[in-house]
């Protein structure tokens, strides 16, 4: 069972990511956020060129939770090219986010309060949930 505070936080993340247009990497095919019998979700199409090969993704609370988990567990590792950067501990992918961003997102998650986050933070959470790292934002 999910608490009301957690549900509101996860809904806020979904809303920020979807209603700010994904900064151009997806178009929204379906968006449900206020039906009492259904968990909010969005069905998005990766790529905005409209061809039929574009990949579809369903963004749900599970995707957001997965993204938060990846961000929370991320560790700084030195790379020859980029110096010390955050990486996904499971896949070793570079996350392409700052330590400050990680701290801000995890504080918001602990407090169930998205007020200090913006669309870039929300998209980073969603992209980590979908792709294992920040890919577009």
C-alpha cells in the first residue's frame, strides 16, 4: 500500500516530466493522472518524427521508483576521459547528472516533496527508470 504523501510525490514527478514535454525526446500518446481507480501513467513515443519505428514507453510509478533507486544507489567513479562522475552501480552506465542533482532528488524523495525539483530533475528520474541513465535531458 502506498501512502497518500508518496502517491502525491510520484504523481508530481510524472506530471513534471510529462507536462513539460520531455524537452523534445518524446511525444505523449496517452496520459492518465486523475482517475481514482487507476494509478497515473503516461504512454510516450520516443522520437518526435512520427514514423512507425519510434519506440513506445509506459511511464508508471514503477518506472519512477526504479529511476529513484538507480539515482540513490549511484556512485562516483573515476573515468579516464571525464574524471570523477556518477555511475549506475548495476550497469556501470554513466548517469550524466551532478552529485548536487542526485542529492536534491534523493532529499525530495525522502521527504515526499517535489517542490524543489524541476522538469530536468523529473526527466532524469524517468530516464534512469527507462534507460538506466540520463539519455536525453
